[in-house]
């Protein structure tokens, strides 16, 4: 008997990096029918602007979105929350039909969005169907704590977490966090879906030097951003004068700082991009990352990438004891421009090798397919 599953994209554009490769594999199974529904207006807008044009037609045919009649982009948080809630109410008939017709739901694991909380409640009250969850974004092996809302209520359905490895550590963490099962899957970026994108996008003969900065804000001041621009330009042009420098803006970048700085300082051989970052990564000789999980895309597609972070020793989600999340994983990380220049001076992209502490398996949806069809 055929199984119908619905992926809900609710919280972060990074979810598509996890969902699309899985959907791409599952679609090949004739016994599985798939729908992908965007429930967040901002994410859907960003997706349409940056990713839709080059999307695989098979995946594109499975995508739809709620009708966003109330503006979810409001600056004041209470108004955003009210708008999201009203959109859910106005789309209730569409949502109800999707939930009723689906055998399983897929959603990111925090359930922190308005739709995520709504799904937990309505599924517990009415549908009682199994939910498959995953960590949003690209960073793997995030330690999970038993602090989820679903652990505090008596559930009438199972929540199964997708694991990106077969390691006992990850599996045990997920079970201890309150999930019913952990299903090993592999790392979705290491998949046929992304390897096909690499062949499709790789067009430039003379590859670029790509800089991926954080958005201007608490993690990146304008002062530091200017240092990055000037020093990266100085150092890379010194050793690789024929390679263009591309600055790809972070999805959350709301200022015109980078554009203005390049114009005001009359910087040549450096361009700003804000489209699909995968295209820029694939067409790069070297990717310079500033506290961004996009470094995992470069790793999986075997594009040389390092971290450059000149921030202060501080405690945050990214930096603890002067060690970033990515340097802890084993990525080469430089905390000053002198050491970065030494690296660039000796950089050989053909002999560059990643030396991560964890190995990532290619995506394998066989266990997931079995869980879907045998349930």
C-alpha cells in the first residue's frame, strides 16, 4: 500500500539542504508519495528568490506553500506572532486536508515555530500519526538536551529522529532526549542530489576566491567586516592575482555595508553576490568562512575551505574557550591575518585535504524507507 508523507518547512532555509536530498531519493520509490509545504512566508520568499530557478523539476513539482494573507515579515515580534497564527487559521482547511491525507509528517526537531507547536497539539488531539524530525541547518552532531515541549506531555504518537551517523553516541543522545527511535541516514549533503548540482553548476574556468561572512550584527561588527574585506583582498591578490574575489552575503544580511564599502573605497576585482550560495561554493578555488555552517557544503563537495575568525575570546553559541564549533570539528581555522596569510602563501588547492574528526557517510535512505513502508 502506498504511503503519503508531508515535509513541512517551518523554521529555517537551511532545512532544504536536509530535506531535498531525502525527498529526491524517496521519490524514486513508487510506493511513496511526497508533498513539501512551506509554512513560513520569509523562508518561502527567500527560497523563491535564490533557489527555485535551478531546482530539480521533480522536487519542484512537489512543492507548495500556505497562503500568507497576513504579513509575517513585521518588525515587531508580537505582530509577527499574531500574523503567523492568523495565517494558520486562514489556511486551516488546507492544513487539515494535508494532515489527514498523510501517513507521516516530517518537520525540524525544535518545534519552536508557531506551526511546529500547532502540529504537536493537533496531531496529539486528532491524527495521532508518527512524526519524523531532523536537526535544522547544516551543522551535524549537535548535542540534544531533554528540553523539548513534547517531553512534558503524554503523547499519543511517536517522534522518530533522523540520525546522520550510525554512532552509538548520536543514537544514545537522541533516545535519551526523549525520541522514540533514531533512524541512521547519513549526511544528506553527501548525496546524489548535491553531486548532480555540482556537475550542473560548475561552469567557471577561472575559479573565484569566495568569502562567506556573517551578517552585520552582534557576531560581526562593521569595523571587523571592513578588516576582513581589506585584508582578504590584500592577501589573496598578492598570491592569486588572477582570481576574482566574491563576497556572498549571509541570508540574514539586512544592511548595505559591504556594497557601500566596496563602492566608497573603490575596490576592484571584488563582487557581491546574494543568490544561491551553492553555485558560488562550487565555482570557488577556496572558500573563506566566517562562522558559517556553509563550510560543510564545501567539505562534502570537496571544495577547499577554511575558517577565518578574528573576533575576541568570548562565550557564545559559536565560540567557547577560544575554539569555534568548526575548528572543534577539525576544519582549519585562523584567528589572525598573519597566520591566514601564511596559509594562503602555501595554499595548493589540488593537494588540499580536510582532516575532520568525524567521518560522514553518504546519504542512505534505506532504513528510513523501511520505517515508512513497514509502519
